[in-house]
């Protein structure tokens, strides 16, 4: 069983900047490759608060002696709350009303191919549905949640018995938006300390550090700096994460988790 949580404060110093908190739990079930999970994410951006909750299901098969293929499904919903009273607006504007308890469905799916501890490739769409969150009846204020797709890959190189090198890439596409590409490189030192950096194409650079406090507990911190002109108006983004792994009856904890 793995419990993961993170908190992210984006574009610090900018009023109404995004804040995100996430909690996810996943665990194997039985002996037939079935996994179940629960994830909850809350986003705050200006006057809007969005809470997302979903149940995850996965099924894993052995494609060879050292390679596995996992299939995943996600189903849940999003609760949107917008408080227009937090904004400066014309009180006579009929559109300046609170949006409370609007719920939207979410369906996702993914594939994950990986070896035991060397490499992985994944393709997923956490959101397959196009959902219109808000429409004021004209072209001035329309908010739509578009379908998205992610492609990721990574490899673990054993430089020596105390040092591993872990490059990775993440490609994201969303309808109507530019393609986003993240390239990262991390070093795992003495199976305990993680140091690394990443670059988001035409967007930001990041530095990260993590420590495996015990076999079951890991803590980390990430700092992002915008490389665009928007970086002049904020002090970057901060993120902290915590991972707790509990042993099951079938096997003890594998330390460290390389991916």
C-alpha cells in the first residue's frame, strides 16, 4: 500500500495564484494483479475552488519474466465552486453570481509497461471527456475542460553501487493548447538521497531534492522558476511531497522505489 500527498503553491507573490493539495492511496488486492486506488485533489485559483475525487482500478499481467504491463481505469467527479464576491465586479452584472456545487464527471484510462527496476513507458488520459464548466451565453466567458493525454518514459542507470542516474520525459497534449514537454534528470545517492533538475520546454526550470527517511517514508521538495516574461511577476513555485509505503502480507517494502 502506497500513500502519496503533495502541496503546491504556484506563482508565489501573485494574488489569487493557484494552490493545490493532493492525496492518493493505492494498494494491490489479492494475488491476481488487481490494484485499487483512491485520489482526491483540490485546486484553488482566485475565486474558484475545484475538488476532484476518483476511484482507480488497475490490472497487471506479466509480458515476460522481468516485464509487466498494467491497464488502468479511473472514474470520478469534480465539484466546482466559484465565489464571485471575491472579485471586483459590477453588482448589476447578472453573471456575477456564485456557482455552487456544480458536479462534472471524469473518466480516464492508461497503459503502463515497465521492467522490475530499470525502465518504464506509460500512456494515459486522466480525462477523456470534454466538459463545459461555465458559459455565460456569449463568447466572452466560456470555461471548458478539454480531454488530455500524457506520454512518459524513464530509465535507471547504475553508475556504481551507490549512485543511480534517472533521466525521464513527460509529454502532455491538451486540445487547443501548445504541447508541453518536461525533461528531468535525477541522481539517487546511497539509496537515500535524491537530487535533480527538470526543464519544461519554453516554460520553467526546476530543482528538486528528496530523502528516504526510512524504508516506508520519503519526503521531498521542488522549486520551479518561470523562464518566460511571466517570471518577472512572481517568485516561482514551491512544492513538497510525502510518500508512505506499507508492507503487505505478500511482500516487504522494496527500498528504494526508483519509479
